[in-house]
């Protein structure tokens, strides 16, 4: 289990312009692709928000892929909301 902090950004869209895949971009510019299942799907509602994600990280095709177990929305001054 690993914790990652960063901003949720869109990675892929469908033909109607809806976001179908997201990435976490960390403050040190690492990218973590988010699996589109379970809690990972829920993160799509928080695009451009700062989050802390906990989950299993595995390599896939040269990328780091996260299966999200839980996440927190991070607000200014390190205030955290449990989701």
C-alpha cells in the first residue's frame, strides 16, 4: 500500500468529450495512472483537485498504475476531508 499526493487530471476522453480515464500528477511531476474501477472511478468527480490516494501501485507498459483503496480530498492549509 502506497500513499500518493497530487492533482487529479484527465488522461482520456470518449467521443462525447466525457473523461473516461484520469491520472494523478504529483508535485514532483510523477504521474500515476488510476485504474477505472471501484474508488478510482469516484476520483473522476475531483478533477483539478488535490488528493491523497492510498492503494496498490504496479508497473504497466512503462507507467505506474494505482488501484485506489481510499482517498482524501486535500484542502488549503492541509485540512483533510475523509471520503
